[in-house]
C-alpha cells in the first residue's frame, strides 16, 4: 500500500518556498477539513489550466474572457512606458502602489550567475518591437535588488541594445534595499522607486 501522506507532502514540497514540515502541515490540514472542502480544492486545481490563460502581450496569467489581460486591454494606460518584472506577483505589487499607469512584461524568472534560470527572451523582443510601433519611449527594469536581478538586467540591456537609440532604459530608483524582492516591498517604497527611476 502506498504512503499517500508522504506522496502528497512530496508534491507540496515542489511548490516554491515550501519545505518538508510545511508540506506535511498542508496534508494534515487537508485531512482535517470536510470531504466537500477537499473536493472543491481538487476541482479548482483541475480547472485552473482551462480557466486561466497567459496574456500574449505581457505574458501575465489572467482570468479574462478575451485573449488580453485587463491591463493590456485598457486603452487608458500609457503606451510610452513598459515595465519589465520577474513574475506576476511583482506586477501585482506595482499595481498596489497605485502610481504606475504604463504597460508590463513578465519575464518569467531571473538568470543566475551560475547559468541557471531562464527569461522569456524571444517574447520580450517580439513585444518590444510591437510596442515601439505603438509609441514606446521608455523601458523600466523593475527587477529585485539581488545579484540575480542585476545579472538579469545586464542580459536585458544586451538584448535591447539594438533599440537604445529609440527607447530609454531605466531602473528603479533608491528606496529598494539591496537584496530585497519586489513582491514583498510596500507600496510607499515602490512609489519612491518608480518616481526616482534613472536611465542606465
């Protein structure tokens, strides 16, 4: 007979930031709730792939009815600005700050100094080309203030070198402490970082 508790705990351990003890807590919590609650969770997990899609312009995961997410479909947003973020959670953090009204692109990760990790390089080049035709003037590198974020920014500058005469490339200003992740920054810090961005 298979070890269902251990098997499910190992599945939870594959989630980002979840260790063995936390994974076991999830399993025992599921065992303590009603069968209806477990069934609902199971249904939500099963349907997420069909109900959520990736926006072809910003690469963010979205529940929208159309192909574009709400931010890309909004005609009131500023086409002159494109902010690059590592992940969907970073985009959400910038939106919570309430001051940025431009467009976004989600890189899908960062690059490490050891050569691990990946970003959506081809999609980025495609989207920047498309956005230039819509009046793009500035690309903001809104990456975490970590060595991986810096390394990724360097790679993006290389990729965007052919566009440097047509578009300004800037980074977030002071306010973000070195080593901090965008996702966990408070709204006031993000507002200051956006307001103080500088060309690189």
